[in-house]
C-alpha cells in the first residue's frame, strides 16, 4: 500500500522549548505524523505533563533537558541523542525570548541576551543537528521566527532584530546545507493564544487590536501551527528550502 502523505514514521525529531505553547503543539503534530519526538526544556518537571499527555495518546515522546543558551548543556543533549537514537532527522528550533521595552530602556546587555538565546543558540543547534544529519545526506532544520522578523512594532526592537536575524540565518543554512540534502526553513507565527500570551489575550485593548489587524479576526490556537511543522519536516517538502512559512491569519498580508 502507498505510504500516506506527510508520514514521519521512523523519524527522530527534537523540538526545543516544548514544555508548553507552540513547541508542545508542534511536538504533538510531529508525533501524530509518526515521529519519535524529543521534547526539550530546562526543567524535567515542567516537561513531564506534556510528555505524559502525548504518551497517553499512544505517541512516541521523551523529555530531553537542556538550556539552549548553554553550549556545554547543548553538547550533552546532542551526545545523548547520538547515544540513544543514533540519528536526528528533524530539528524544530522553537525557543524564543521576548523583552518588550522601548529602545531608550533597552540596554546593551538586554540586546546581547536576546541575540544569545534567539539567534546564537539556534545557530549552534542547527550546526549540531546538521552534523548528525550529514552522514545520511538528509534532514530538516526548522527555525521558529515571527512576523516580528519582518514587521516592526514600537517597543520590541531586540525581539525584531533577533527574529529578523533568524530569518536571514535560515536562508544561510538553506544555501549552505542544501548541497548535502538538508533543507532549512522557518515558520513565522503571528498572534497565538499561548500560555505566555494569556494576559494579552485577556486584555480588551489587545483583543480589539488583534481583531482589527488580523483578517481572520482572532488569535491563532496553538494546534493551528502544527501542520506547518509537519509539512516542512515531511518528504513532501523535499524541494522547499529557504522558505518562511507565515502562519498569522493574514496579518502580514493586509494593511
Ligand atoms: N506565542 C506567539 O504568539 C508567538 C508569535 C510569534 C512567534 N512566536 C515564537 O514561537 C516560539 C514559541 O513561543 P511560545 O509563546 O509558545 O513560547 P513560551 O511559552 O514562551 O516558551 C516555550 C517553552 O520554552 C522553554 N524555554 C525557554 N527558554 C529556554 C531555554 N533557554 N532552553 C530551553 N527551553 C527554554 C520554556 O520551558 P522551561 O521554562 O521549562 O525551560 C517554555 O515552556 C518562540 O520562538 C516565539 O518567539 C510566538
């Protein structure tokens, strides 16, 4: 029988920042498509509920604890992947910090911290993941950027700079690793109703801004990001490389 479209059977995927929010939603979708998913976060206890929920659904999921901004911890994490799985097929680099401050209140230290976690860490993760993918001449690097990487809002300069850099890094990864059978693409979410955004979702002023700016007139639900990750990770996306897949309800397409 022909294999179903978008099957990830037999693939090993690492999703960073998967204790909750978009990371957990993408981890679940990848697992539903058949992948064995390693959910990363900094705390085993915070990862456990997500891992247990996926396992209760009969999905293949395990926790992998490390801080993406700690090079030595990242190295230990990848050594564990090599030891226990011998391969990595899909990286979803999803961790992203935010520091909403006007520029005059944003210090050099704030900016450096933001670039460290949102840009340097994904670079190191991608490089380390690619080293595991190169021997098989196949692999999928998926960077989670943001519409803020191409559309600016006042009071969000560090995040915009880091996500814009991450979008450019995605293209550089695509240009460099394409010759080795590894694709690199990005997902750019718009406004999503994640746990982190709960206070903003509850704020009537933010709600009316979202309803006015987003053509679909609502926040995205985390489950609405998962199919983008599955598509980019799949064999069906074999000729999609260096692309930014925007998932924003039409926000960036409208004035
Ligand atoms: N939500 C949105 O509307 C939206 C819109 C555009 C783009 N994005 C992007 O989408 C991604 C996910 O957003 P989100 O709102 O779902 O994330 P989130 O809830 O803020 O964070 C997800 C997880 O990341 C983990 N984490 C944080 N720092 C980490 C580190 N240094 N190392 C390892 N894990 C770490 C946290 O777990 P622990 O604290 O347990 O480690 C947390 O559970 C981010 O890159 C964000 O910029 C989100």
